[in-house]
């Protein structure tokens, strides 16, 4: 148990300290460890830390890991809704977009549908009509459906937005002369 925590901290320190050489070593190590010992924890840690990073090179390493490991693809498919929820708690919509792109790349349409529903709920909560509209357009293009209860919530948000708009009345500026 403690070994896993220490390993995760080592990986995180290596990624955060921008040591490219250690990342290459960790990549080789986690792939070998995953294949030889059937323990995917280090692989998941490295992928998650790199995927969450703001650095493009780290994100590319995360994509590379996902591409080379079918096991990692299966794991990500299973935990994608959880990842999406945790990232949205940080209001990191870019990371959710990257997750959706990865799911589409590996044709994980069921998981994509789950993640897009979570993102749609997030946009609804903040009454982001434009964001919801974009999601609905995306769903239409990809043949993914949003549940009817979410669509009705969206319609209610749109109606409230329309109701909030008041017709401005022109008020003339009067100057009184006494």
C-alpha cells in the first residue's frame, strides 16, 4: 500500500519537475511492470498525471501510453465517467475535451455518451445555453443521444433565459429648468 503512494509521488514529482529523461524511464518501467506483473497501478498513475498536465509534451506521452496499452484503454473506458466528474469539479473543461477526443479516437462510443451527458449536466448547472447547444450539435453529428430529461431541462433553461430578457424602455434624459 505504502509502495503505491510512494510510486505515485515519484511519478508526479518527475512529471512536475519536467524531467524528460525520467519520464522516458518511467514510461518503459510502467509498461514493463504492467505486462510482466499484471499490475496496472503505475501505468494508470503515469497516464493520469501526464493527461492532467498543462504541458503538451506530457499530454502527448499520455496519448502514447493509451495507444500502446490495450489494458489502459479498457481501464480508461471503465473509469471515464469518474475522471470526467473529478476534472469538472476543478472546472477544467479542456481536460474533459481531451478525454472525449481519446474516447472517440479509440471508438469508445458508450463511454463517450456517458461523458458527454456529464458535461451537458455541468453546462446546464451553470446555465450555459451556448455550451449546451454545441453539445447537442456534436451529439447530432456523432449519432449520440442525450436523454429526454436532460433535453427538457435544457428547454426550461432556454425558456427562463428568454423570460429574463426585459424589453428595454427608452428613458429620455430630462433637464429641468427652474
